[in-house]
C-alpha cells in the first residue's frame, strides 16, 4: 500500500495545478480534479469570498489598508476549523459575550430575541475593529444562536442550498437545489420576453439577463451540463411559518423553470392543469419541536442528493436517533468548511455526516466522475481485447442507460477463462469477488449476435430476402463461433436489445436441459395481452433461430430447439426505475455464467442484486472492472497486444489513475471478501 | 491509399498475400445496405471506418464495425485479421476481377444500442 501511495504522489506532482476559478462555469470539474482528495464540491461562487489574504486568485484581501486598530487580533482572526473555538475567540475579546460560554445549555432558556441582540453587539464590536462586510460575512458563523427554538433564516437557507448545489454538481448532477432566493428571481423570469432556446437568456440590452451571482444563472449553468431529473426547492410556507422541501415540479415557478432549463424536452413539460394543485405533503415525521424544520429540510435534501430516500424507514430512524442537536452540529461544520475553505466543501465533513447511512458510495461515484473527466481530457479508454470503454461509456455505469459497449465489455470480461497451463495467467474477473472461474459449459454472446440473427430472420422472410442472402448471412454467422469451443459449450446467453434501443434483457439457450429462458428485469404485468407468446414473439423466434445456427456451428452435436423444449420466463429481480435493465442483464450473465442460476446460497452479499442494491452494484461493477482490466493488461506479455508499446504507456497512466481512485476510496478494497 | 501504412505485419506467404496487394471488402449495415471498398491489405481498417462513416453520414463513435462477430480495433488491418477475398488464396486476383462484390469479405456495421426500460409503444 505504501508503494501505491508513493506512486500516486509522484503522479500528482507532475500535474499542473490550475488556479480555481471562482465562477461557476461548466468547467467546474477542472477545479474539482486537482483537489479531489480533500474536497467534494465545486468552489464557491464569488459572493462568498474567503478571508485568507493572498489565497484568493482575484483580489487578495489587504489588511493594512483598512482603518482601525492593528495588531495580533487580526492574525488570530483567521478562522479556525472548529466553529466552537471561534466562539471562544469572541469571548476572549468581549465581556458581553460571557454568556456564550456553554452555548447549548445556557441558551436553551433564553428567548430568541436575546440571541439577536448578542449578534448585533458582536457586529458592532467587529466593526470597531475595522473589518469589511465581506470579512464579517465569513465571520458571521454565529452558530450559537442555533438552538432548539431557532427558526432557520432565509439567508441561511440560501447558503445551505448553495452548499448542497455545489455538492450535487459533484456527486449527483441530476439533482438541482434551489434556495428560497430563487422565487424572487423566478418573477424576473416571468417578466422577461424569453423564448425557449438553448441560448442563455439576454435582456433588451443584449447582456445576460441574470447576474453572475444569481441562483438562476447558477441553475442554468448546472442544467446545461446534465439532464436534470429532480429539483429540490427550499421554500418557506408563510401561512404555516414552516420550511418545506419541494422535490416535485408541479408548482408554477418550477414549471416555468423547467421550460427554461431544457426547452422542448418532454420531462420539462408540465401539464397546466396541475399547476393549481396545492402541494401534497409527505410527512417525514422526524421533527419533534416547533421550529427546527429548516434543518430537517436541508438535511433531507442532502440525503436525497447522496441517494438516501427520506421515505425509507431506516433513514428516518437514523435521523430521529441523531436528533436536532447533532444535525445542527453537522451543519455548523458543513457551513464552516464551505466558508473558510476556498476550494469548496471539505470531503471529510460530508463523509462524517454521511457515514451514519453508509453512504460512502455516493462519494465514490463522485471520485469516479472526476476520474472519467480526467480520462476524457487525456483521451484514455479502458481496453480489454477487442472491447474498449471510453469515459462516455464508463459514465453510464454511474447513471443512465447501459449501451452495447458496457454490456459487451462485461461479456468479454466474464467470458474470459484463465488457461490453467500458463502459470502467469491473470485471475478471472470473478476472483475479485471470491468466485470460482466460470462454468466451462456456459458462455455469453455479444449484443450484436442478436442483431445479426435478426438480419438472418429478415433474409429468411420470402418478402424481404432471398435464399442467397440467407445462405450468406448464415455462413457469416457460423464464423462467429470460430473462437468458441463448441465441444464443451452447452449453454449460451444472448443479450437482447429489444424493443430496439429501448430495453435490455437476456435469453438463455440451454442445450442440455432443453430450455429457453427469458430473464427480463422489467416487471411482468398482469395484463393478459402481454403473455409470453405475444411479448416475446420476435425474441423467441430469434432464439430458436440461434439454436439452429449454434447447432450447425457444432456440426450437429447440439440439437436445435424442438417441441419438447421448455420455453419460459425465468424468475428474476425486477427494476423499479427506467434506468437499470442493462445492468440487471449484466448481473444475470454474471450469476448464470458462474453458478448456472441466480442468487445461489453461496452468493457473496455484494453481488446480490435487486432494485434497491442496483445503484451500489453499478458502482461496484465499474470500480472492480477498471483495476481488473488494468491488471490483466499489465500481466500480458507485450508482444501479445497489437500496438503494444503505445498501449503500454497509456496503461501505465491508467494504472496511476486507478491507484488514485483506490487511495481516494478505501472502501473499494474493503468490500471484497476474497481479495488477494 | 497513402504510403504511411507500411507497418503491416510481415506475411508468411509472401507470394500470395503480399501486403501491397488489394482486397475487396464489403461493409454491410444492419438493414442490409452494402458499401464496397478496395483497400491494400496493409491499410489500417480505421481508415475504412472513417471513410464509411463519412459516406453514410454517421458519427464514427455511434457505429460499430465487426469482423466475424468481433469488434475491429483501430490498429487492425485486413492482413492482421486474416481477411481474404472468399476464393482460395491463390485465386484472389482472378476471382476478384470477375465478380468482386459477391465474394468480398464482409464487415458488419451495427449501430449503437442502448436500453433502460420497456416502454409501451403507442
């Protein structure tokens, strides 16, 4: 492990560090990448400048030019990391602050007004010392006023939204967080003469309609980088004097915003009829007192960004057991980190909070994202034999739909069978999970096998093709089996992309048991019209065709599908979203190729797949795949690969990146029980 | 094609499979459209891929080239993949000159596949 770290340090010093830009530009990830180790968010927007003199790239704070007394007090004002000790600092300088001594206990009995007056006194006191408003802002971490009776202020909610927005940009860009300030700005959106285009809105003078610091501008930039799936809006309900979190889109301004962000996209089309609907309340039932709603709101948003649902009872139970005091403490740390660290939110403070929910994987996906961004800049891709995955394909593991590249890579990796004769043969992929080598009698074909069979089916149709075409396509298909040893293979897995470019599932053709099975993660409906025969008519016809081609390729050793074969839809876990079917297909292949069935008794827990574990499985798959492919390349004799010299260099670079990710995410190592 | 593609692997049967000799290659899309290319055996197939993509007006990143069911790497050449005009090796020129299209070796082109959900089509 020591050597790994050394390797990474050497790499880091080579890299050119860029000055982090304080603007929230689409190039945010650039600022992220050099600080990936310690910070999880993008840098702050320019309206919250850091106190540290000389550290800011734009205008270093000049202490000497300011009026007022000088001396040691100023240096000691560099904010310490611990907000509590900041309070102690204030106490040192003012007798009037003495009552802050034991904040949480003594303040409990004070009326909120008292806290305010203390705050004013402090401001006056600090003004006397000659600080600018900007510095006061940084110092204004007057967290001691936060107690059980404290109702979150609007500016605090705005700042929390800012923190969360920066966090979501890194961890989960599909979520947009909007602070309460956006409602004011949304009115502006209604007033401007704006056409739905992908261009940034401009006002009549031709300059951008939104100022740099505005919530809308930031949100717009955010929405240009990704397809938004969810918007979290902090809103204060005046009638109930209550903070609520809107994750929905059916309120008027959100509808407007939806059009603004992604013109013409179906997701953003909101039915006008819905707009009058008052919000439906989901009562999280965690708050025990009358005023802490704001903190619960912000915390809920934080958890949603990181992938924990407030509707899950474990999440709520954990929140309840933490209690408002803990939440406030964590928010103190988060906001302090946000204000005093120029690079952005510290990773440690976020993880300290998230570890209650075992949410380290959220951060891991953030690390992967940063790594893939680097790969993109360096034009790197993951290469295994004939398959390669570029950053765009790799990102599909983190979110979105699987494509043929992702599935075919896993197919190639899972098909890989170490030849026992060669002592230096790299371990197979399953060994990372402590699995034995795959069953020698089972193999998975690529996603294109099905497409090619479809061509054959078309050629056989007298209306579309000819016998010459049929012969030729069949001859071509037979050559696909050149590299398969059909004397041992009995079971063939065929990934199916059907309906085309919409859905993935798997067909298993078992020549030994004489079964044709469909493994489809899309929940089967009770609708009688979509019975097996109707829904899978084409895939089944093609599976029969496949059995014929394979039979021919085996020169008659394997017998094609006949009436005594058993055709069925196998029981398998179903997806609960519209994203995961490709990865369900991959996991089904993994299980079938190793065990011949799904979820056997000896299946390691991190390979059990279901709708609930799928987000984690996806991250696990890609974070195991990268080091495995790299170690495979590393052990390969150089002469074996084509263009090996050049590739070797690229691979070395990729190894360094992989080491980086391993150092950043210690969890990856810990998870595999049988890791050698 | 230009002179930069001289680094094709040496052939054992130099007499019949001279790297400088040309080969007919048929590129077939999944809907059955065929495009023919005549290239040197030492020419990298990445050139053919680029030429095909621009001919059909598609982004080369969105289509996949397969030979015998396996993806073609950028460095592959007809020689490295052992491609041949589907006659016997000695008869290449003869067969090719008679009816090149029928006997040309075939590269399949597939479009990118994605999927996430089974949507009911209206």
